[in-house]
């Protein structure tokens, strides 16, 4: 089985989600059957009261460092080129334009390598334009960041999340990235269930310029960085919104709505919980299609499974999604296994329920493979 997350698409997603602090979004597995790239994620804006002051260091407070980066990435306007590299030598890049005007967040991201693709985001609305397939994927997403413990939604779902219980912070040296002076910090995990990180943070604004994901031996498994960056770029939100509107014309619109659900009513539990991780959301994700020019709300019956359950976990820094769907007749032909690409791990498995029912599990996360295996082993069908 080939990984559905193309490396060029990962550059697109990471660059676009920098406004959510270098985050990555995960699309439902049934959507991957139609296209190799996931829908990116947007994040809830941080409150203005935590905005970073020039050259203000939070000391050894890991949560304060993360909040400072998060806030700066949401409240600044900038343009730049974003590069993602993996330990196996794969390299991909994307161009990003990000505008903040008051409470309005708008951005445009274009891949510069691999499959041509453009992502637009206006606050919570995300469009991913795939020219080769002549489709635009549209979704509203507010649920996930690489640092999801910072979001209001995550804190409401799991108030016990405490990043400091799973990670510690080590200030390192200073460096220059894309022409900017940066403070370097290392985020060290307390166990092998999660990766570590090294971050380069622009000294005056707190904007994250570079991020490395580190394995248990401290080796870099993936690196994301600006190769060039222009702060406070003179770009207007309306310019990007006009381009976003133009991108819809002549393309088939794929709607990807989701709605929150109570996981217990869906018949699933996780026991025991993986130490440090908390459930931060569960959603019924619906895949639907609307032809270009069709009225809003018009939906065609898709030819793939219409509903997938997504259960999201986080330790405040790393995140994992469990995608669960009924096992149809073709399920037996799907290959099971574990796969990695850069910092992203994926696991697929068939599961049997107590009533002779069968299910397909896809676990995805920026965690070591053994962590996903633990989640899969502890997942239980209750009824």
C-alpha cells in the first residue's frame, strides 16, 4: 500500500497551517481514495491579550513559548517560501501568503514541487484546489493543530491536558533563519511515546521560522522551514479572497462536512488510555460532492463510503486521529500494515466487533509507530 500523504502535499499542508503554528491536517481515509492529499486545518485565533512583545522571552515556561509562537503566527501578515525535508532525502516546497486584518485570517498556499495544488483558507473555511482532478475540496475545520493543547476546543474537551507533564524545554543557542535572528529551543519528551522538537523562533515577533521533529536518539526525522520570508508584507485580504472565489469557478466542489458526536454512542472506547494523551474531539465526517454551478447545499451521492468516524487525541503537542468506518465487502482486499513518511506514521487494521460486525481502522499521527500500535491495540468495540 502506498502512503496517501504525498510529500509535496505535506509541504502544502504544513505551509498553510503555519498560521496554526506549523500544524498538519488529516483528511478522512475515504477522501484519500480520491486524492493523494489531505485537507489542511485552521486554528482558532489566540486572544490578543497573549500577543508577544519584541524580544520577550518566556524563560523555561514551555506553554508560554508555544503560545507566543502560536499568537505571532496568527497575528502577522507575511509571505515566503516554505520547505519540508525528510530524513530519507525527500524535499518539497510551497509558497505562502498570509494576511491578518483584525479578526480576519486569509491565506493562499501553492505547491512548488510535485502535484500542482493550491490551498486557500478564510478563517475556518478551507479550499484545496486540485487542477489535475478538476476539483475543489471545501471544508470548515477548527479542530486540530500540531500543538492542539493551545486551542479552546481542545481545552474544553480535555481540561486535564498539561504539556509540561509530557515534555520539558531546553533553551539552546541563537541562529539566523531566512535572514532573521532566532532563539532556538528544544522540546524534550519524557518518554518514547512521542517525538521531540527543535524550534527556531524569530526574536522580536515570536514567529516560528523553522521546526525539526526529533526521534528518541535526537536525529531529525523531518524539518520544516522558511527559505525566504517577508514580514508585514503589503498584501490585502480582499486580494486573496478574490482569488479564492475565482478558484471555485468551473471546478467540481467536494463538500466535506463534519459534525461532533459522542464517542460512547458510536460504540467505541479506548482502554487503557495511552499515558499523556487525552481525547479532544470525535466527529462524524461526511464525504459529498456538488457539481460546479450547483446551488448551495446540493449534494450528490458519492461512490465511496459516505461516513467515517474520526476520534482525535492529543498530549497538548502531538496529535493522533483514529478513522473508523464499517468494513464493506471490499474490506478484505485492503492491506493491513504500518507505514511512515517523515514524521507521519500510519497504521491500517481490520477489526471485529462483538456482534460479528467488521470495521476498518486507519490511525494517523505525528508520533512514533509504536504509539499508533498501542492505540490500535487498546481500541475496543463496545456494542
